[in-house]
C-alpha cells in the first residue's frame, strides 16, 4: 500500500489483505537498515485475524521514498502523519530495535505499545560506529553475527530452508545499496545512539506496554531494560532467541504478540 | 560468521529438542500434524512458518537446504530430485513461454539437452555462446532474456567460467547469472562471492560424495534486485507482479531478498513436484560433514594424477586447469585457489580401440557414467556416451577418439598412478 506523507511516497505492507482502516490497526516498525519484510509472518497473521495492518518502510528505507529522517523523535512524528494519511486514529505500535524507540516516541496514539529487541539507552560502541562509517559491509556482517544466537533456528523465517544469517546480511546490503548517496547504516546507528528522550516519551504512554526480548540478545541486551521497565511497568517476555527475534523464534514471538495485543 | 568447516558440520542443525539426538534425525513422514484448524489455515496462508507436506518442505531436507545456503553464502536453498530438476526449477521460476536464456556452450550434456531441445519445445529459447567470449555473451542478450547461465568448470574441457566478468555484464543488462557449481563445490569456489546470483549443484556428485543417492540443490544468493530490474525493463513479472496461483502474492513485496525462493517453492516444488526425498537429504548431510576434508584430498590427488599423465608419451593432452598447459590456468589460480576440481579429461595418442583397451585394463578406476564419487571413476566417451558420433562430430564436441574422462577419488595417489601406468602400457600394445 502506498501512502503520501510529507509529499513523499511511503510504503506499508498490509499483510496480504487490503487495508481496512475500520479494523483495529497494528503498525509494525522495523529496525536499522531493515524494511517491512522482517515482519511478514506476523503481519499476515494479524491481517487475517481481524486487524488492519501497516508494516511500514521508514523514509529512505526499502520502498519508501524521501530522505531518512534525522532523529527518533522526527520518525515518531512522521509515524503520526502516516497514521493520518491512512485514516487511522490510534493503533497498536510494534517496533523492533530502532523501531521500538520510534514506537515509544509515537505512543500517544498507541492502543498498545510492543517494544521488541529493545534497550535504553540504545548505545552503539564507538568501534562499531567507526566500522559502519569506514567499512559498512564489514559492520553489516559483524552485526549479523551479533544478532543471531544459534547455528539454526526452527522452523525458519520466512519458511523452511532459509539461512537466517544469510537473509539478514542480504537485506541489510540491499537497503544500504538503495541509498547510494548516503551511508544509511551509519545514519541509523547514530539515531539509536543519540536518542535520549525515552523518559519524557514514557511519561506520555497511557496504554498497555509489552517488552519482547531475546534472552540471548547481544545487540540490545535484555539486561539493559531496567529503566524502561521502571518507567513503563510492562509485561516482559523473554524468548529463546538473539536480537532477530521475529526470525529466530517466530512461533514464540507470535504467542507473545497475541498476548500483547490482547 | 563461523568458518566453512564449522558450517559444514553445524549449519542448519541443532540437537533434536524432542529426543536430544545429536545427529540430524531422518524424518520419514509425508505430512505433519496441525495443532488445530486455525494452525492449518495459517500455515497454508504463510502466516506461520512450518511443515505441511514433504513435497514442499521437510525438517530433514530443510537442514540440508540451510547448510548448503550457509556454505554457499546464500540466503536459502531448495533441495531437488536431481541437478537437472534444480536447473529446470531455476529457469521456470524466472520465465515461461517466450523467455530466453544465454548459456555457455561448455555445458553438461543433460543441461544442453534440457535447454536446446526440451525447453525449446515449451517456448523457452536458448542462445549458446563461447564462455570465454564476453562480447558473445553481451550480444546474445535479447529483450526476452531472463537469465545467463554457465558452469564453474565447463564440460568437457574444464573451461573456467570468469564469473566476475560474466556477472558484471549480466548485471549491466539487468539480468541474473546462474552457475552450475557441481564440479567445484563451495569448498573450492563460492560463486555468489564472485558475483553469481543463483547457484545450483548436482548434489549427487561431490556434495554427497559416496555415489549413493541422486539429488540437486538450488541456492539463492539474495543479491539480485528483482524489483529494480522489473522497474527498468518489465522483466521478472513472475516475482514482481501478483500471482493468482498463490493468494495474489507479489513475491518481491513479501520478501525483499527472498522472492525467487518463495516462488520456486510455492509454485515450482508445489506444481512440478521434483522434490528431494528426506532420506536422500539425510545421506547428503552425511556427505557435507566431511566435504572440506574430502575436497582437499580430491584436488590434491587430481593434481598429482594430472601431473603424472602430462609426462606420459602416450598422452597427447591433459585438460586440467591446475596445469600451466591449460588455457585457463591463470584464471583458475585466481578464481579457484584451493584447486581446480577433480574431474578432467586427457587424450590418448591412439585409436578408439586403444582407448577401450586402456579402460578395460584399469583395476582401481571404475568404468561408469558418474563423477564425484569417493572412488575413482573413468569413462571413454567415444565408446560410451558419444559412441554414435563419427570422429568429426566428436572433434566438434571437443572430444577425440582417445579422450578419457577421469573422476579422481580419495585413494592413495600412488595406487591411482600405478593403475594408470599399467593401463597405459596395455593400451600402447593394443
């Protein structure tokens, strides 16, 4: 589905069904150097179980046009304008990694806030930022290695026969390659690293909150959620996965999401 | 990322959660129980991942597929009934009647038959080009072209495909490159790292390694941007436009990098049905565990045997890229630094009868029509696979009356050389 936001074309995957703004809406927000395709199983499930689904591509990512925005706060506001364009008042906001911070920023319009693979502060080491700047492909491979916990995870994403580390690397390379004038990897990591508004944003949250964490996550360690838990009083799910929870534990992730959406 | 040898043992597998079995279990089950009707519907509708029916996927076969994707540096794989089935699946996922392939002339005979005769009958045409002639590749591309295709080591002369150069010109034209990497295996070369977009194997050969089962595997590197190519040229509508045969799905929208594999599995395996048996996949996994060890020995033995043959008076020519006399020796050193494979041909300076006498004198080499076994193999094309051809027709196919093809196994190389010595002596007297 294509929407018009800030004069630019914005893409949202609708889960294999035409979007219906009258249904309870679920918005999926991807992380750094990703796109909507990390959500397809969950998006299809929601779309076929009574929800209107918008799995967005953030500006400058995947199929959405425009320049990447310069802060998590700006992306939160962009998400509000996307909801306006789609004719949606409030929605369940489900974000992964960088997307979880965007969901938090936009949570004034959330019926439920689901932060997947999250941490706060979401600091990125100077060494990794430098590698992302100078040798982005090496950084992509390093992040892929950090993001997966096992030699294999069943039943596979998006289906059997998929090699998750290969898929994750290829997706990051593709998203990076579609922005030849910009090092999008470095850009996205800088946004995560710089974000410092979580306490204020958390103060605006009035909906139920869930954290879905990978017990073996080496990118956003589940130990780094204490402040979020104190501010948001969330329901916390710790799943047997690394950072790429949707790919490594799709069944457990679906079960946790169903609880979060009520 | 773990190293190649580690991936060969572990990629795609974990100890079985139900039983604790360390080896990958063999799941000989055609189908898998649904938890309830809702679960069934969600599996069919790709809302959840899992197994339904073993033609589409199977837990044992999936381990083999994941391991091959990991070893090739790809995003996923589909195991097939044979290497021929893998080639057919690749072509028919990308095009229907009216489509066109540009292929190397240096192909396995079965691949040539499929492209030149059988697929042509279904409206898919192929132009064959000298794999070393980059201008020929470029000028053969037509508006209907959907694929460029060659072998990492071609038949019968072991032409080394210049994958970086051919993939570059393919990508300039907005087309993917498919490589048959059967002779090299990912141990000797990972075509995806050199620019290939799709890779397939006759897994019957070195991947299995023991001459026990027939199978194939098709790997997607996940590197080709089907959407970008479609936007420019309108090509690849099978991946970038809604497919009525599967929920109206646009595969490139569903999976940004995995569109090809989605369509190949959801249409190709479903409808053509050339899947791999889980029993075959289990045997393939036993082979993959020792692939690095076996391939190192295969190429070391092949180099030793090729060097021996090159010194023999009754031998005219040894077509092995590991020898400086091969026209692609320099390219092989660049693209195949671990070795130039273990299958090669040489020409006896003699008649068909001498070729036959040579073969019949061998004791260790088995005379049969296969390659890539742990045991050394031999065939004399002029008296077997190509016996209907006269000498002129043989020459045009790059085969002489005394051409012998060897597949070098894992035996003690001194024993292999002794066997060849004895047979050469007998042939010399024939």
